[in-house]
C-alpha cells in the first residue's frame, strides 16, 4: 500500500514583524496561527484574541505568583498580593507591550486605527496577555513562565512594592480574607458600543456577601476595578439597624 497521506495542513506564514516579535519573546511558535490570533483585535476579525487574553491573564498571575513566592519568601500573603497587583497592573503591561513592539504588529480594524487604537492602554495590555496565553497553548506552562520572567526581568521586585497604593480589587480581596470570607468573583454582564469604542459592565460577588456590585468601564479591567470599588463601598457603609 502507498504511504501517502492526506494534504498537509496549511501553516500560516509569519511576516517579518511577527518573526521579530518571536525573537524578542524568546519563543518560536510551533503553531504560528496562535501568535497571529494573539495580536488580532476584535475590530479586525471574528478570530480575535479575547479568549487568549482570558487565558493569558491567569498564566501571567500564576507565573508572577511563583516568582514572588521564590524571591520574597518571608513576606505574608497580603504583601505578596499587593506586589503582584502592582506588577500586573495595566500601566506595567502597557510599558512591556511597547518594549516588545506590540503596537507595530497588532491587527486593528479601520475604526480602531483612526481613533488611536495602537496606543490604547487596554488594547495593548490585553494583547500582551493574549501573547502569553498563546505561548501557553503552543508549548505549555514552563515556556510561558519563562517568557513572563524575561518580560519582567528589568522590573525590580522588592518588599517596598507592597506599600504602594492598593487598587480596589486587591483591597477587596484583603478585606474579605481578613474576615475569613470567600474571595470575590467577576463576570462580564454586558458589552456595548462599536468594536473600537466598547463599554463593559462587570458584576462582582462573593459567596459570603448578600450583594452583587456592578461597575462599568471602557475595558474589562477597568470595569472589574469599578465593580470592586462599588463592593467595597457597600461593605464599608454602616448598615442601619
């Protein structure tokens, strides 16, 4: 019998800019299509990066948690949580995205391009997380964690970072943990607006709190912070007897 097989599956070819992005990441994709999807915004194609961003957010947090656990072994959980929040906040991710060259390679629809999407913080931060998620799917956790370590290698990690101002999500988590209550969860309730000008509404709830807080923003990230802030306000407001 012939050893012939079916037609080979077409592998997407990466342009020069994406090849250079691989070099800066220190990871060559076995599945190049994952990298293409990671730099594709929803305004450009239905095959966009939002699911990869969801995955990459978790991989990033785990990799940073592991890094902090090893480097700051004497710090308590609360301090580690604050340091992690400062390391993975949007401003930091935007800076890393710029250093990596994501503004050049990100694929945007015409409307998003006209309104400055290549420099929009939420788009750049989400794209970076999507790239991390793509590495994870392409090769597993260890290579993805190595990419995270390379990205953050020039950012000093020290105990003083725990004294920085807390963001609402971190403050809410610590408030609940300090009272032995369940951790908060966040879910997107609705999205509206054009792809280049979306608005998100996010709900925040906790198992031991009989209240669901909502917050809105122009990115999922900002909406989550707004929802956490609303939950904190509810929890800290004296209840009438």
